[in-house]
C-alpha cells in the first residue's frame, strides 16, 4: 500500500533514529532521541517521581478501614451483646374484662439495682393491644402483673427491660 505522503513518514522515522536501513551505528545521542520519540508517542515506561509516594495512600486507607471496622465492632458489641437486665415470661393467664396476667422472671447482673420492664399483650391478629411498664424493685426475681387490653388478648410477652427507671415509676 502506498502512502499519500511517503516523505513525511520517512522523515519522522529518520529524525527519531528508528530507520532499519541506517548504516550508522547507534550512538548514545541517537539512542536518547529514539527513547524520546517513543516516550512522546507511547508514554514513559518508567514510573515518575510521584509513584513511590503512593504507599502512604495505601497505609492511610488501611488505617481508616481498621478504625471504621473497630468502631463498627464496638457499637455492635454494645448494642447486640447480652443485656445487663432482662426478663423471661414464665406464664400468662386470661382475666375477665379484656385483661391478662403475666408472670416474669427477672435476670440481672446487679440485683441491688432497681429496674423497669415493659410487658405487653397481643390480640388474635398478633397486633399489640396493651402495654404496661412495671417497676422492678431491688432483689426481686419473680413478679406478676395484670395488663389491660383494647380487645380480647390471646398472648403476653416481655418487650424489654432496663436499669433506666423513669421518675414517675421510681419509689424513692
């Protein structure tokens, strides 16, 4: 195939020292010219002066990732770990007038501290139909209470417990 501008191509090859038909031996200046021409066309194969500085970015990313995962693990441990106070339903009995009596066992780390537990009743559809906060005095391990419902209750359970007793429930 013949080029429209054959002389332009030949001239570029000769200036870059890339011609295969040149009889002159390669010198260091010709070698440098060839490297410069190739670098202009294809880019430098050697990393520039900024490449060694990439290491600090990797270390920064690793430190940030470890800090984030450590924080997430701590939050998960404190929120999903064992509660310091909890209650288990022992039994429940239906009472007249849309009410239900529930008996619970309280398990806590410090029996000398007062607590509060929330118990609830549910109707036939599973929706909560009544709820009650009960004060748990220090040293108490089992207690019963009656929870009123807006409809006929079919089951009762413990919603949760806490050491943060509201002022209106405290008995001091």
